């Protein structure tokens, strides 16, 4: 009868040598192991039939987010976010809500004559609704300070505009945006056409959004007029990459580089997962792999190596039996236990290979170390494989 050799079963799940996603369970099998995404997580592995559970994503994160009906939900690496659609302005902050929860259609009450401003006031469309501002030469006598420009009476005293020299650009107050205009047979400092004067004397465009020359919004952004100027908001489907600190000045069409890695030259390691982000993309080493990228903090996931925990198997490390083995990103580290002295031949680069326990002094002699089991002449003593 032919003798059958018994093959010892290896439990990769217990040894930690599996490659499951952090949100998957490792299940030991007769052939090896398999991975199973946890409840509430969707298996999006590259080969779910033969290698399931390698990449798990939270199932439909947007399903539990209360975005406004006029907003769209996008899943990002940081979690789901809501963004008001094109033609709507986000006023969630005014209601103490997160972004994309309260969206208001961009309605210009001033253009549609849906306002109650005085006939001697200018109507200014704002993100919230509109506001009114009494024209030059009129005093605001509105009874409700929070609703200005409803009652405008002719001012008793109107200061005369100072004369100016049309050839001298400094003859008018540039801080107030005044310009030199020919009025009543002479040149005087006035606000430019389309501008109104604020109570502090400054000239401000009544609606910069009506004229693209008066605003610096991106062509891919919506211009929203406000009482003190205007603001810009990138349209739906565009990411705001403005660097000036002002929103909507530079908008880039959102592109999922991870969906077409060759087209967009995605440089993630073959053992890394590409994650789409607002700014572009990021790389993340798959579970079971360690990230040893040179610019780890700025460009992670560019170099991933298989993470083997040598400390789980004494055959894979050269630590002394009197040392503690600590797994590291590249290899392992041995540290002699408390009460033991490190006598390793190369203690700088390979510590904890020989750990000796000093003997108690005997007959007034100096304590002699009790040698560890590692033989210094052994080529493997003091060196990791």
C-alpha cells in the first residue's frame, strides 16, 4: 500500500498572512482562505469570483444622507457630500445645516420685478433674496433697519462732487472707485455708470453679475450678486480649485482618473487601490501590503510591498528567545526584554539577536553573562533573512 504523506494545514487567518480588505472577514478553508466583505459593505474587488473581499466599499453611502432634492450626492474618500445643482445656490449655512441640505433656486427678484423697493432705490439681487439701496441724493427713512431702501426721501443737503482733472488719474479717490466725468460743463468725481454709492462714500456696482467685465467668476461658475458685491460658485459637475481664497474663480470639470488610469497616467502601485478625490486621485496600498513610498505623506500608495509579519513565526526572524519581536514596515525589530543585556555582534543594525542575563556576583567576582542560545559564529546570528 502506497503511503500518503499528511500535509500540515496552514491557517493564514490566524497567522495574519491574508490579503483581505480591512472591512472584510478572513475565512479559513481547506485550500487556503477566502475573504468576505462585512455586512453593509459591497465587494468591488477586481476579481470577485476568484479573489473576493480584497476591496470592500460601504454600500451606497448616499442612501443615508439627507441631501436636498435639488442637490446631488457624491461619494468621496472622505465620505458622501451634497452639492446643490446648477441653477441653485446653497444657503444651508444660514439654516445651520451641512452643505447641500438647503438649496434655493437662483431667482433674480430684481429682474422679474418681484420686490418692494422704493422707486428711488436700486434693487440688488442676493443669494438669500434681494435688498434695496436708496439712490444717490436720497435718504433712507425705512422704518425697519433690516429692510432698507423701502422708503427713500430726497436728502436736504447733497454734498457737491469735487471737481477733477481728467488727465490726472489721482484727482479722484481711487479707494472709493470714483471716476472723473464731465458733468454740468465741468469735470467732477462720480461713481461710474452702473455703480451706486454706499453710505460710507464708496462706489459699488449695483449688479456685477449682469456684466462679466465687472466680475472675475470662472465661466464654469454661477455669479451670485450680494449687497456688498458678489460671490462665485462652481457649477454642478465642476470642482473648485481656486487658489486665491475666493471661491468659484477657477473651476475644473470633475474627472474620475481612477476609471481611466492609462488615459490620465495614474501612477498607483499595482498593489494599491486608486481613490477618486475632489482634487484628483489618491492611492492606498491594499490590505496586506505596506506603503514604503518615498513621499508617503504627499504621494502615498506609489510603492507597496507585501507585509509579512515575521514575528508570528520564529522561523522567519532571528530574535533571541529573551527578546521581543516587533513587526515593522520593512522587516522586524528585536528588543531585549527587561533584565537582559543586548550582546548582539551588530547591535546598531541588528539588535536583540543575543540577549544575556547577568549572573549574580559570586565570591566577589564580577558578574559574567549567561550566554544566549545564539552562536555568534553562526552566519545568521545577528542578521535577518
